[in-house]
């Protein structure tokens, strides 16, 4: 799967990359304004990659065609999952990671980030990528194909730090789904930094500030 992308650079010769996966029905431009708010200047020049999910019919939305990383069959995200769609999009995301590596960015300088469906994809792809990424930033989402995670995750992913943010009043991806993802990852030994916020299915300034601090922590080399 070849994904169309938008790209921004904060300077010449980027030294790190942030790949951002949008939510259901949005597109790659959705998180461009938030990326512009992040002050990551201590990292050095950054490349921001905003892929567009494929357009497909979404069963839960009466078969309407929209950008979606995979199909949804009903409101219960813990029920039947579109495994074929998830795995196809995972391959597309892995291709984006591979492209950044080919362009000279080491895996340990790449952060994979997503919101909602994009968060699910960030977890699915990021835990299975063969190279150890700098981190996974997961906003308002959940862990797809959870029962296969332990068996399928790469050895390299085990030490990858994870940022998770979720709205306490989220009616789309219930907080319990985010908390279940957090608990599963922690049980597998992952370092999860968890934040919740007094919002619904959205992003707030406090979350952006927390995300910025975490990105600096995982992308700025330690002194000495």
C-alpha cells in the first residue's frame, strides 16, 4: 500500500522524523496546525510526515466512503475487527518508516504518532516494526488485535517509550479502552507515560504541552 503524504520540514537536513496518523474521516492535514505548535527546536531540523489513509466504505457509518485506516463494524471496538484492513494499513505505515530510514533518519530518531484510528495504527505498526523507534505517541485510541500483540511485537519494540493521552469524557473511544491498552502494554514491560484530560474525543492545549515535553525527552540526546 503506497500512501500519499503531506510533508513539512523545520530546516535543512532533518535529523529526526515525526510520522502522524490521522483519525477516521480526516486526512493528513488534520494535525498540521498542532505540529506547528510544537517547539522542537532543541531536537534540530525535523521532518513531519502526514499520510492520508485510503478512502473506503465504513460499515459502522452506514457504508459511507471516507478516509479510514480500516473498517469499523460497530460501536464496540472490542468486538469484531477488520484484521485484513488493519494489516494492510500496517504495511503502508511500515513503508513510510522504511522510507525515512532510506532518507537517512535512523529508526531511533523516528516517532510514530496517531489520533483515534491513527493511534490504533501507531500501536499496531510501531510495536511490530523491526527497528527500535524513538517512541510511540498515542492520542485517544486503543490497542487493536490486542490478543496477538505479545506474540507479534518485535524484540526491538520492547524498550520503545509510549506516550498515551485520553479524554476522560471521550464518547467515541471510551476511556476504558485507552486504559486497557495502557495496562496491556505495561504488563508486557513497556514504559507508558499516561495522561488523561477533562475533554471528549479531541486534543487540548495541556495535552499538546505534555506531548511536546515527551517528544523532547525521547528525541534530544542526553547530556554527557
